[in-house]
C-alpha cells in the first residue's frame, strides 16, 4: 500500500506536480528519466505515463512509481454473439476468479483494473494488448458491411487475440479455440517435379512478414492442397484440418499469378533459380536466389546452428546489479525435464541447475508442466493442428563451421598509387592515424576482403576510416560506384554523421542517408521496406543503420551491393551463431572495415567470428580454430606465460589484416592518468549482512550465481536489492551513505573534487542506485545533478545532458551506466572518474574511463576504485578484493595479448569457491527487524516471509510475480504435502490499516491451489501494517482467513529470527 501519487484517465497514469510535492525528489527524478527515455511525457501540470508504456515497465519500476500490483487472475475470451463471417461478431472478455467465476463489472480504464475499493491492479502487456484489440474490434466490426471484407477483418484480429491469449494462459470459448487462422503477407515459390513428364510445377509457399521485412515460413503443404482444389485464387482458403488462410489483395494476386503460370521445363527451371524475379516480378514475392551475396545459399528458418563450444555466450551469468532474482530461462518441456523437476520438488528444492543455468521452479513453470501433461493426455495437437510457423525467414549463409565452405580469393587486386588526402585542409592527422590509413589502403589494393582495426579507444578509428573512404572515393570514383554502409549502435550514429560533415568536404559524398528507425519510412512501399533499386539511386551516399535494423531487414539490405561496409563496435558480431552476426555475413560488399577497441570479450571465438566477416577462411574453420586455439586458452586460463605464447602465435596468424595500437604508445601528449584503489572497511550492518550470506550458503547451499550476486550487491550497499527508495526521507540520507563502505568513500572523493572545483564522472550499473545517488548528491552538495545516462535514454537527450554538463562551470557530477557510456561519448570536461560498481570486464571499465581520458583532455585524470572489505574475513578475501585481483590479471594480459575480459562461468565458480571457503569470524548475526520491513520493496517482503516460514519448519516456494491467482507464498509442513499454508503478503510504507484486498485475493486463490496440489490449505494474510480494517477482519472471519498484523509479525520475527541477506 502506498499513498497514491497518480490519477488514472483514458490516456494513462497522470502524476500531477501537486501530488509529487512533499515527496522526496527520487520520484520526480525517475519520471524525468522516463521522459528522457521516451517512456513518459512531461507537461506543465505533471507527467503522463501512457497505458501502453506503463505495461512495458518492469515490476520494480512499477512499484517505484507506486502503480498497482500486477493483475493476478486469468482472462476468458468468448464471442457472445455473431459469427466471424458477419458484422454482428462480438468479443466478450471476462476477468476470472480462481474458481472460474467472473468478476462482476470490474472498472477497466486502459491498463488499470479496479475490482472493488480495496483491489486495483495494472495489466500485463499481453493482457492489455488482448483487451484493447478486442475492444477496438467490437467498435469497428459493426461499421463494416457484411461480406468477405468483414470476415477477413474478424479472422485477422482473431489471430492476434489468440496469440496474446496463449502468452497469458487465457481461456477461449469453444468457437474461438477451434478457429485456427493463418494470415500470410508474402509468397515464395517452390517447384514440384513431375517425374513422368519431366516438368516442374510451381507451388505457393506462404510467408509471414513483420514491419521490417523479415519473414516466417509457414507450413504450406495443407494450404497447397486447398489451393489446388480451386480453379482461381480466393480470399479465404480452408484446409483439411479446418485451418483458415486469409489472403490480402497482394497475396491473392500473387496466388493468381502462380495459378496461371505453366509448368517449367528443366531448362526454364534452371533459369528460374538464377533469376526468379524474371518470372515472378510482383512485389509480393520473395526469393534468395540471384540477388544476394554468393555466401548466401537460400532462405532458412531462424533456427540458427549452435556452434558447439563453451564460451560463445560468456557474460550475463549472474543477475543484474540490484536484484538477486535469477532471470527465467526459456526451457523446452520434455518428459526428461519433468522428471528432473519432480525429483527436485521431492527433495524440497526450488531451483534446478542445468548446464550452468539456474531454472526457478515457480508457478509459471509448474503451470507449463501441467499444460504439457494435459496436452499429452488429450492429444489435442494431433486432433487440432495449430498454426506452426517454423521461425523467422532469414538469409542462410555458409557458416564455415565444420570446414571452410566459403572463403574469398585474393584476385581482386586494385591499382596501387599514393592515396590522396581527401579530408578538409584544416584537419591535421596524428602520425599513427596516417599509418592506419596507409595500412587500410594497402590491404584494399592487395585484394583483401577487409580489415580489423582494433586501436585503443581514443586513437581516432573513426577519423582513419573516414579519411580512407574519402580518399578512395575521390581518387577512384569508379571503384566506389555503390553506397557505403555504416553499421553501428544507434547511440553512435549521430556522432558518425557529425564527423562525416566535419572532416569530409562537400562533393565527395552526396549525402548521409539514415536507413533505420523513422528513416525506414522513406523507403517503404505499402508499409513494407523495399530496397530493390536502392544502390543506383544512392551510389554516392553514405548510409547509416543499426545492428538491429540490419538484422530485422536483412532480406532487403542483402539485395544492395555495398562498396564498403564499416562495422563499428564490431564486437557486436562476436557470437557466430547470433542472428545479427549471420545477417551481416549475408551482405554483399566489396570491402569491409571492422572497428573495435575490444575485439575479444568472451573468448577467442569472438575474434574468429569477426575475422570470418573480414576475410572468411583467414582463421580456418570454426571447428579447427576451436581445437587449436580456444580449447588451449581455456585449458591454460590462469597460466599467464602459456597464454602469452598462444596469443603471440594468434597475432601472427592475423597478419596483415589486424592492427592494434595503444594510447600509451601513440598519444604521448595526453596528460597523466592516476588510478587509485580506495579501500574502506565495511560498516557493521554491511559486514554482518555479507557474512550472513556466506553462513546461509554453508547451511542451505544454493547456486553459485545467486550467492555471488548477493555478495556483489551487498558490497555496494547491504540494502541495494531490498530497500524502497521512493519513500526515503532526507533524514535517512546520511544513514544510507554510512551503511556502505563504497558510498562513504565515494562521498569523501566527491568532497575533494568539490574543493578543487572540478568535475567527476560516477559510473554505476543499477538504475535504482543511479536514482538514489542523484538524490543523495543533490541533497549533500546542494547542486543540480543531470538525469543519469543509461541504456534507456534516447540519443538526442543523451547528447543534451553531456553538452549541459560540459558547459557547466565548477564542481559537477554526472552519473552514468558503464555499458551505456562505453561508446560514443566525449566528456573531457571531467577529470575525475569513479567506478562505484564494476562490470567484471576491465576493457569495458577502461572504455568508460576513456570518456574523460582521451584526445582533448587538458588535465591529469584520476580514476578511483572504491573497494569494500571486511577485516573479519582476512586480507584479500572480500568480494571487492577478489574482483580487483581478477580484473588486474585480465587487464595485464590484455595489454600484451588478445585476452578475453568478460566474466566467464569459470571466473564466477572460482570466485565462488574462494569467497565461500573463507573462515567467517564473529558470532553476531543481524536479523530483520520490523523497522527494516517498513522500508522493503514488496518482492523483498515476500522473500522475508518465505524465509520466516522456512525457519518455522515449513517447505516454501514463492509464486510468480504475475498470474499468481492471489497467493505469494506456499508453505507445506512436510514432504507429503497433504496440507499447508497459502499466504498473501501485503507490505505497506504508509500508516493506514490494511484493507480487505488481501483477504479477498487469498480466499479466491484457495480453490485453485487446492485443486493444483490436491491438498488442503489454510489461508493467511501477513502485513507490516498496524492492523487490518474492520471490513477486512469481518471478511476474514467469514472465510476462515488468518490475519497476521504488525505485532504478531514482530513476535514471529523474534521467535524465528530471519538473517539479513
């Protein structure tokens, strides 16, 4: 429960300025952050969070804004009148109680649902989309005339509604459940050979496209039978399994074209494979043959091969900073998997660890298993075949996985002469930049397919690249008679465009074309991207796009013959099995320039993947490279000398297509950089919380990843993942700072920066901590702190924040995420850099530092690394100390060889072993007190309650955050699970008594869970509120619901103390 600070209307949740007054500034700062991320809109009266944006927020973000909890119940979708063939068709969407009865007249406004005065919710994204689609259909259907048009409209939207409904486990009425719809957008053609005649007969292949031009290949065999039964093309087809195929005008015209096309002879079929467009030129058709790179062998479904080796997906092993919740893993439900879950549950375990990944055994997973078992019993799949698209239709490329099946020859030797300087006359190049340009030019002249420029950040990779393409374009215009393509993260594209106009004179290139985001609209026909004649019209242009756009629109981008493809931040194609990697390798290009200051992050496979684009075959096949390099690297991971020898051999093999220089070697004029490790002793609450995690692991065990995540977060702040910041009072600010060794040290550093009247960059990963720091720094120093820069902030606002920071005189602090600030930002007005939290990756940390330490910096730069340690654990045995040791080892190796710097499972497991085997001195344990409970988030309170009943002798599991039917914790007394407790947790930050909402929720959930687990449950609502309202007590008495309010909760915590973790 919270004091409501928003008003609901048809547009969304409105946060009036007046309602925000008297609150701490964190809420307003967060609304500013959402505005800068294009998720909220600011007016003179307040902030509007539209419904479609509200449902996209994570649950902790919704809680920060005091939005209602997620709607926990099920939907039922039925048509209460009419048939899909008529304009009387009408949807009825009901909200179901767990017992199957519907809620009577709930108030629904956009994403907001109010069941009664004590129960209000916000819908999940898919719930909202289902509801709004059904509402829109009901409003429009009656206005359409009866006929094929209304039937088409009904079937198309029915397909969408069923898609949303499956995601949220909605119930469908019999008619809707049994109506299966396929709505193709495009066509391809396959040929069936008539052996007796020797002719090839064309058959349609159905494609489903998205707005960017990618396709799903739909199973077309049954459709082809229906198609062949009709003499002419139709609007709607019905196959033998009662699946309806709805064809738009373009698809219908394409089908008619196939219908009227005669069979092909062998000779005609061979010509078709070379140029299918000659025979089927209509825009509705898509073919891979004849228009794509010779590395492309056809269209495939988006079921990429997994390159079988560990290390492809290193990084991201532990939960994000600020949360110890393990992200759900999408697993395939099989009989074997179900057996493993059953075995784990019989032992009272709530998690499975499979192939190094943690899988939570929660209600969502159990519901999926239950559906799997039901489907298996009923065999519905065989009885009612559903639409089963096989996956995205993408370019199939020769992967070089097991052998070299695609390589490029060196026979494209170009004319050699001295490359002219085509930059503006006032542009002066450093000597190393001149050498880099000459190196690129030599490889281009020698006929290589591309190069990898891996210079340290700040040496001017962009400048060198632009100088090269400008010189070649001006000196050899006939050689560059097709557009140049720049592929980069969206945050960098503005910088690329500015540098093109800054360095290259007018007339060398005619324009910079934005082929991403809203820029795609200029090249769409009938709502679909079309680049068939793009190359000729824009042959003198530089074209910019993002990795995401190129991946989504690869079928169109792949048709364009690019003269030069520039790939900035080329580590984005480090995973050879990733979709964006394979899309880029499917492009047609004459020469490639890959740019990356960190070409190796996860493993040496990163380098193989990039070079497989630069010069396919240069490093052998994937399998050969893995056996000869990656496996040896893994075997010698912590042997510095062996790694150096292996790395030297690899660098020789890369020549002459790889060039890497370091700032320390080539920018002698830069000021000094001083790195200071700032150690600080953990305050008592931090040290004891840290030790509790280690003790708890020894008693109860747990996964390495979740334990490391907890120790990491506690080392930043002991309450990082549990504290509620929106209700923080100014009086608590100093307490927050003094609970954390790193925060105390950070504020000491900032006080010294203020004395010097200079500026600081403060890097921290957690968004919650970013907001908290903004609030604390503003209050402590009395200065305005700009909205923190993180991955959500749009590019234009990001540059505005930096420009304002650079223009500010005197002491100032800018808070940034290391990931978002790793590229494209120039902030040389700051000469102090504080890494409050770390990414485990020294290369990324150095990239973040280089926002300030780069060309243009006039002052010495001081880099501070706050390190929290606990003397009770012994010298060097705290998390921060171990992490510093690991990063120092990686940094020292990466300065000499190409050493992977991102965290690996091996790194985490080694650190886990080191941190959990240390002796934990000191007997004092800190336990949760009621005052702590008052400041917890709702999810953290559920975790404490679950631990409380665990201490009381129960086996407990937490239900999922959404679709929990009204229960938060399930507790059983023993393994037999014949009876137990069903608990609803209600945390409040206010002073009001708890209303009847929790009682209604838990009582309505009882029948559902008793049927699910075939056992008896006693229902219970537990809260930190002083008491329950009279209405809640009366309702609880009537329905046999036990109420536990503040005083009883205090007694339970005293009797069964729960350690802080």
